[in-house]
C-alpha cells in the first residue's frame, strides 16, 4: 500500500506540469482563434472580444480540465500512445467545447462567439496532440541514439534483431526501447512482406526478409533475436526457429498476452525464452466450443488422475466451460492440491472445485464419491504409464490400469453417469509392452460397457505428450544442463508428439462427439525422429552434438518399440472421419463378451497371485496383437509371454522391430 502511494505521489508532478502546459496551450489557441476570426474588415472588434475572452478564460479552462481529468486524459502514457489515445484527446476537446457553448448560451450568451470557440477547440486539440507526440518522438530518438551505426549499443545493451514488422513487432520495439539494458537495443527488422522493405518502424529499419536473418546477424553484429509474429505456427515456426538457432544468437519470443502466474494473475508483458512446445509447434487447434459447452456447462465433472500432466490440463480447460462442479480425483495429494490452489486463484476462492483423494483400485471409495457428488461426466486419466516400470511390475499395471478402469466403469454405470471418456495411448496398438497391452484391454472394456449400459463410453487414443511427467524432452534438458551425455535408446527411434493443451482440447472435443463405443484417434501430425529432436535441443542450449555435447546410444528399453502406431492392421481401411478434421474413429472390434469376462477373471487371479509370468501369458491370450519384449537383465534376456527364457542380442531384437515397421509401412 505504501509503495503504491509513493509511486502515485512520484507521478503527480508530471501530471500537474502537463495540466499547466495544456492550460497555456488552450489560452494561446483561443487568443489565436480571436485573431483569425476578427481579421480584415472585422479587425476593430478584436480588442472587445479579447477583453471578453480574458474574463471568460477561467470558466473555459475549468471546464476543459474537469472533462480531461474525468475523461482519463492524464492517465495515458504518451510515450506508447497510439491512434486510440489521440482519438480520445480529440473527442474530449470536442466535448469540452460543446459543454462550454451550451453553458455560455444558458448563463451568459453574449460573451464569446461560437465561431471563436470552434476555431479555438480545433487549434487546441491540434496543439495538444502535437506536443504529446513530439515528446514521444523525442524519446524514440533519444533511445535510438543508444545504437551506433555498426549495431553496437553505446551503453552496453545487446544489439537486437526483430522478426516481424507488424503490430507485435512494434510492441516489441517499444518494449525494448523502454529498457534496452534488459531487453536489448533494436537494430533492424526482417519481414516477408516486401511492401515494408526499407521502411522504418519506430525508427528501426526493415532490412530484409526472414531468410536474410543470418546475413544481417553478421552484418550488424546481432547478439539477440526476437520472434514477434503472433500468428506464426506449425512448420513455419519450426523453420524460423531453426534459422535463428543456426546464428548462435539468443532467441526469444513475445510472451503470451493471456499467460498467468501460479496465482492466476496476468504476467507482465515481456519476452520469453523458447520452450519445447515451440520446437514442435503445430497449427492451432480449432474447437467447436458450442459442442463442448453443451455437455460440460452446469454439469458435475469428475477427472480421475486430475493432478497429473494431462489430467490437470483437462481440469484447466474444463473450467473455461463453467461446470457446476469440478471434482479432481487423485491418489497423489500434492499435485492435486497445487492444481486446486491454481484454479481458485484464477476463478476465485468460491470456484466450484473440489479435490478428492482416492484410488481407482478402491471400488468402495469410488462408490462413495459417486453417491455423494453425483458426477455426470467422467474423464479417466488415472493410470500407470511408464513403460519400463510396468515391465518389471506387470501385476501392478494390471491391477491399476485394467481393474481400476473396470471399477470406475462399473461404479459410473451404476450411478447414472451420462458419459465417460477414457484416455488411451498409441502404445495400445500392436503392443510390445505391458502398459500398452493394459491400455488395449481398457479400450475393450470401454466397448463392452458401451454395448451393455446406457452410459456413453468412448476412448481417445493419442501419442506422447510434450512436457508430461517422465517425457523425453525434460529428460534431455536435464542431461544437457548437467553437461551430458544425452542418452537415446536407438538412433532411428521415432515418436508422435502433441502439446499438453492440444491433447486436452482434442480430448474434450472427442467427448463432445461421444458416439458410444468409439475409439477416437487424434491426428498427431508427422512422427518425430528422437535423434533430430535431441540435436535441436542441444543446439538451442548452445552446444554442438558430438563436439561439445556427447550423444550416447543406450539400446532399446524393456517393452520399447522403434516406432508407434495409431491404428491396428484391422483398423487401417475402416477408419472413419468425424466433423473435426483432427479426430478420427477406429472401427469397433468384435468382442465375445462371455469369453472376454472369463479371461478377465483369469487375469485378475494371476494379478492377485503376483505371478508376473502368468500375467504376461494371460495378457497375450487376451490381446493377440501383443508381442512381449520384456528385457529384464543386463545381458538382454528376453522373457517371452510363454514364460520361457530366450537369449537374444540387441541387434536381433532391433531387427525384428525394424522388420515389423517395414511390413506395417508396406501394408
């Protein structure tokens, strides 16, 4: 409080000076108006009118200042003023003149003619505008002097190149000029709009197109680059980032104007470092918000695994659609508590958010939650997902992923849930690991409950998510910061990637489609070669792969594939489109219900007996496309689904997977 009062007092003298300056300009302009109006044949009237104006002046100035004060004219930061601010000044001048003329007619109609008041208003509006923008121009010239002809900052600020000569570029230039020591001194701009070539934006010249960036960096000794094109997305953004990184300059982007801090408050405008999502940027997802709102607005929504990477983002997105209550259900209280705190900071302390601690493996706890809160929509994101860990604990993977999901489906169906959305994975397609196989069985459960209950049940299948717990990019970043080596399991391994917000948005959209029993497949774009991704990150941090940052090949991990698939062989030719261009439907597979539940009982018995070998055997019996690759020892021992032990070297394992990849590609 004391700090804000101090800042207000500190800024008060400048406002008083500006008000006094305006009074002087208004006085001068109205006297000029008299001289202009009563010229020539009417010159003899000037002395009388000037005398009347002198008596009238206090009243005139008082009206102007009152309207300017209440109109917010002295709250404008003129150093960054634009056309709207100038329009406000002109509008307030006109309003002041209108009020003066009206009061003049009512109170003392013989004081000063309307023509003098009109001319004076025009002159004063012009003079006040000119003075303010002259100040802005002087500040720009003063800041521009910090950069010499060679591009070197006279006061040590880093020479800066701006990509983008539009509104965002102008904003970035003003930001940098306001504090060159922090943000750098703009030297030149590049933009692919040829009509802007050799023009100046805020005094900074446009010197070329984006592809000229490396040459301009060398010519002007640029140290930093700012990407200031807000509409730059997808492949084009990746191209620009790669071009900038090739210069070895520091590269930053404009911060998201809608970004908020951990307390839900808007972040101060500025520049941010590149992040992992920028490297794999895709075109922005276009959502049918009406369709999503129809099934979320004023509904009680339950998110299992709500504190996890995707679950928490689902909660953030769901809150935008005004649910009656959001239930965050998770076994791990820390992340769930942090998410609830974040949502309350953003939406208010009375936000309809409630965190519930529990496990999907506890059917009684699930029944208690459904009995108490009556959720109508359920998003199921709770699962054991780490592939290598589940290879060593198959029974636990089955208990949580398969029978936890079955508990949830049963409880939801018994309590009248309208729709349930299960988050699946591309690892469920032709799985080579326990985690993927359990997810495939979850998809089968979804289809059986869709056929035998009134609840709309769907699964959404997608690939890796950038920035989720345990994902590859945070691991690479940690390894680079430690000085290496960066470890990759295989030089040819590829993966599909999607950002967390994009995945959450498409899951919500798929939930809106809700054709019960469907397995929705998200368009993941082109698969990314992990080696290429590692090289990009290494160069981003200023190193050269294989030169001053080692890249080490460690061999495929237990259950890991060289590539992932989004569709099984039987689904390839029958995939259907939906109304959304990034969501497809995999055809439902025929499931013998009696046989399926008999096999489920056998699987449950194996899991409860903690017989991992028997669990794997039963998984393979239930999912014919499951081909286990469970290497558990340093000598690459592979435990097959039959429980027999075969010794295969790494080349044989990789060769088998490569052969499967070629067959799939040809098919």
